[in-house]
């Protein structure tokens, strides 16, 4: 058993059959403003090491790698030649020769195998890191305390985590990086078991609350952030998941795999369906990813990608839905009404170069 699992067991968690850490009893909604710490089994890390790491990834991903300089950890997409998302990641630079890709669990090894075909032409090595631990932090207080702890670990004078989207701080073996949030600040702490355990213990001892993965999934949905997992690969153009609105696509960089299709979809307005946030009253059983969104007459209108419960049992849903009739009523396949809910960002291009200007 790892040190981190031992720590979380001391704070009321247990290991499930799937290997996740789950609370022994339902967690009460946070009300004291202290923020929360959530063990996240839904992420893993692919490390890209070597002097050519930046040049290697530049030709493979939608992000401008020159922007990933240690203060910014933007999202990115790896695409097929047809522009469909092969994998999705948050890019993190730890040093000149080391980049981490934070990815949905189950996608790091397939991407490593795919990229390995091109690696012999570069001074680079690829490693799916099995020793990495990821925790989610919610609330500005929790992020501030984590930044202070991380700075102490590195004996650094830089204790502040930038307020801009996707700001990051790093030590040689840990990263703190912001992720999108709707109503509250959010970020991830990523690193070795020993480092994340030490930092998490300090946060929990300092009064930070614990959270669970359903809560984290719910905040992803409210933030309009859909991660492409192993069941959704090669299914969506980046714009269908609103990635250009999340500064995950550079339209100013040179060529990368799938770039021509992605650019054409943007400049010619060829995206016919998009990620939308929906809500519904409590439903049993819970709708599953891959389920259909339909019209009251049963006509297919879209596909469910993610579902989470609110505290009252109502549903938060992310689905890719047709844009043909943006006022048309929507329902689940079982007939329960779905209600359109606002996203926290405008559906328009946001260049990562503009995001970098904020750092």
C-alpha cells in the first residue's frame, strides 16, 4: 500500500475493487470555505524526457509548445490525420528536458505507443509514470496553501500561483496547476507518492476538507470540460468539445497531425454539433456515457459524455448535441426532460497566445 493511500485511509477513505479511493460515508457539502482535497484516480501521467521534447510534441499536438514554459499548463489535443481527437492532456513543464502530460486514466499508454513510432527521430524518451499520484483541489484557499507548501518543498521564493487560467508551479517532482472551474477555483497537484503524500498531509492537517470523485466530475461538467477517455478516442473534432474556447488550440502555430482538418472546421464553420451542459431531475438508473439525447419524438439529437449527481440527486450532464435546432426540446432515451444550462465561457475562439500574455 502506498503512503498516499495510507494517509487517505486515516481520513475516512477506503480502496474500492477498482482501485479507487472512496469515502467510507457520504461527504457533507463544504460550507466553511476552507476548500477540499480529492484523490483522483481518473488521471495518470505520461512523461516526455529529453532535449527534443518540445520539438517532438510541436508536430503532434494542437498546442503551441513554446507557451508551455513552467508558468502555464494549457490543455491540448492529439489528433488523427482526419482531425479527430486521439488523446487529450494538460501540458506541464518541470524542466528544460522534462514535460508531463496529465491524461485520463487508460490513455497514457496508448498515446505513448502511438508517439513511440516517431520518437526514434528525436532525442526523447516516453514513459507512462505508474508512480504518479494526482489530487484535485477546490477553492482558492486550498490552492494558495498548496502553492505555499510546494514552494517550501523547493526552497523557492515563488510562493504564488498565478490567478490566470492554467497557471502552474513546479518542483523537480511535483506540479500544481489550475484547471477550469465554474463557481470555484480548481487545480490539480501531481507528483510522486512521497511528495504528494507530504503536501496532502500538510493541507489536511491545516484544515482542508476531503472531497470525492463525483464532486470533481460535477465541477468538470459545470466548467464545460470534457476529457477524452479510452472509450471516446477518434470520435470528436476538438471544436465539438469546445476546446478552442478553452485555449487548447493554437491557430497560429505550424503544422501538426490533423491541423488542416481542425483549421478548416474553424475557418469554414463546419462544426455541426457541440458540447453542451444539460440538467435533469433525479433518474434511476443513472444515464451512462454513450447514451443518446433525443427529441420528444425519439429523434437522435446527441450523445451523453459524462453524468454526475448533485447533492439533491438531480443530474449534471455533458453531451455533444446537434446545432440544427438550438431551441428544440431534449430528453433522455427513457423520456425524462433535459434542460439546457449555461456554460461558464463564450463559444468563441480563445487563443492560447492571449492566455500566455496574462502570465
